């Protein structure tokens, strides 16, 4: 009699926590303030304010927006704040930083609202492969939220998970 091949992954009691399931839908944009600096490096307040006044902010309607400076310019904090004030009537979310920082901030908000009690005493795999840009900070946050509830936490895929945490008995 031949031994039957059993898919242990399919029959396991592992719970998959997939951050892609929580991925915030919406357009992400980046506003690079270096475009309004003299030669990309020097902020001249009067000209800077004039550029902001003439910019079409409506293009960011209902978008998630990151404000950054792509050059090594030393930009005063008020410059980013002023850009954020211009964006506020249109953008859904505004952060200072790059798109990865924006995604991390979105996940911070979302994960804070998730009911993790469904994972009490369960073995959990935080799914590692994703088609969407899930920042490392989101994985770190997910593990922190899951740890008080989980029996164990792993990262990756069921067939090749890396153990991260096991509750003390």
C-alpha cells in the first residue's frame, strides 16, 4: 500500500494574517518641494509662497499625499507645514516623508482599529509575500498587536515560515 501524500499546510490550524487584506485603497502621491526651491536647494520665501499660491492643489483630491524634498536642501520646517496647509482641503491624508512613510502611517491608523481578539491562543503566520507595497513598519506593528493574543507568531508562508514568537506556558 502506497503512503498517501497529505498536505499538512492545508490541514494545519494556522491563521494567516495578511497585511494586504488591510491595504488602504486610494491613490498615493508625493509632493516634492524641491521643485519650488531655487536650483532645487535654496528656499526664497517670497518665491516659494508664490509657487504654492499658483499650484493646482485640486489634483490631490481624495489622495494620500507624502511631502518631501528630494534634494539635500536644508528646508525649514514651516515649508512642509505650509505645503500641508495647502493640501489639507483636498488630500485625505498628508504625511511628511516619502511614500513608504505614507504607507506606514496609513497602516498605523488601520491596525490600531483592528480587533485582534479573534487571534486569542492561535498560531499565526504574518504573510510575508505581497503584491502591494507593505512597509516593514506595518509588519512590526502587526506583530506587536498580535503578540498579546497569539500562542505563536511566524513570518512568511506556511511552507517556509520563520518562527518569531511563542507564548510561555
